[in-house]
């Protein structure tokens, strides 16, 4: 079974790869991921806050805390916990490049324009084959309008595009008013791909201690349908590559993502739970399912359930929302 796919111009034997995570801290784990057949290795992010300096990070962290926006704090590690500083990050890319034969993707994570974006060039020089740009931002300031936030991200992409020649893929959040429009703008600015989606880490509240308790919980497959809808909506309407991230745990999850248009399928929680070998299990499961269902290749399935090609596109839209609500009441009364 031919599982090959093209992602960001890279010819890959299949779409499965680990997503950005601390799995790359340890070279042995990276080797195990490659042994399990990972089609690429994705670095965890180098954060804007790490690049511009601990002093600024601390200041910003305190600001965020003072304004009670701990969701951001839950995601950004404390400077003490940064395992790799900017220089070590670049060294780790070079080390991984020397260790594996598969493509290695760097990851820059930030929200503003500025000199820190120069690190894109350093990541390229360290040997990365492509760059993820994670624009994780929590838009809690009411004076920031949507247009200016989107403009900043588009300008970040433009700036990085002028800095590197490797492909750039933007890791998006689901929180945009008109995702399709914004996606097209990012592609116009030079994004070669989009990853759907970042996962936001939600705060909880300890009512006894009156504390906000940011928690990092691993995902499960219930997080996939949000991704499926937007992959399906973007697929066929954009010329760029699409990556799925969030809620892929099984072979059927991965098949669904591909059918909705994903060219690459990333897993983090599943690999953290079950270990690198789980990637091989998912790949074998995909292959077996495609064979049983008489597909000739993965590409035959790719995009087959996107908005343009699925038998009932309304199922992704408002019409289905009304139908689902009304049929539930019908069931409830019977
Ligand atoms: C412990 C941990 C660390 C992560 N670090 C990063 C990171 O540095 N950069 C990034 O873009 N995403 C990071 N992520 C998000 C993952 O790449 C992925 O988008 C998210 O976990 C959803 O995928 P999943 O459902 O397969 O876990 C991290 C996730 C986890 C669980």
C-alpha cells in the first residue's frame, strides 16, 4: 500500500510524525521515533520569550499573572524549566539532523514582530528542513481588534519568509472569526502550510485555595472533530499543505484527518501515553484499513471527505447544527 504524501514540498513515505513536544530533548527518544517510522521529527518550540531574554519574560509573566490570564502561564515554561536555551536549541537541531535520516522541522513560537524572528535563519542554518511558526496568542486585551492581531501574524509570516528559504508552516489556533479568509492571507504572505490546530491549555480554579490551577492534560480522540471540520473546510480551497494536530490517537483518527485533507498527521499525547512505538501501530493500522477497504493508495483517500468532495457538505455547516439539535429533542421525547 502506497502511503506516501507530499507535505511542505517534502516527499514523505506516510503522513505520521510526532508533533512539537519535549520528546526531542532526548536523542534516544528521537532514535526510537525514527525506528518506529516517524516520517519527520518536529522540534519543540523556541519561544520568543526565551530569545528576548529572561528579564522581559519575567516581566511579561508577571503582567499576565496580575491580569489573571494564567492560561498563557500554563503553556510557557518558567525560565528555570527551559531545558534548552536558544544556543542549545540550535545545537540540538544539528545533533538530531546528524542522528536521523528523516526531515527535521524547527519551531518558533511567538506573537510579535521583532528581531527575535531572526532566529528563523539560525534554525535554517542549524539544518532544519522546514519551520513551524506557532502563533499561540491569548487575545484577552479588549483594545486589540481582530484585524490588527491578524495583520501582525501575517507580517510575521512575511518577515520570516524573507529570512529563510525553507518552507514555513503556521500552527494556528481555532479562534479566528473567518479562518478560511485568514488562511488564504497567510498563504499569500508565503506560508507553505497550515497546522490545524494548536491546543490551548485551560486553567481550572481551586475554590478552596482561591487559586487558578493551570493544568496540562493530554488529549483524547474527542478533540479531533474540531480539526476535521476545519481541515475539510480548508482542503481543496487552499494551495498549501495541511497538517492535523490534536486528538489523533488511533489509525482511524489518522484516516479521518487524511480524508478531510491532511497531508501530515501529528501526534503528541498518544505518543507520550504509549511511547514512540505507537506511531508504528497507527501506521500499520492505517495501511490495513486502506487495504481492507480497497484503496489503491493513501492519496486516493486524501481530501475525499473535504467540503468540496464529501457527499453531504451541509453536514459540516449550520444546517447540520439545526438538524442535530432538533433530532436530539425528538429522541429525548420518544
Ligand atoms: C508536553 C507538551 C509540550 C508541547 N510543546 C509544544 C511546543 O513546544 N510547541 C508547539 O507548537 N506545540 C507544543 N505542544 C502541542 C503539541 O505539539 C500538539 O499541538 C498538541 O499536544 C495537540 O496534539 P495531541 O492531541 O496529539 O497531543 C506540546 C504539547 C505537549 C503535551
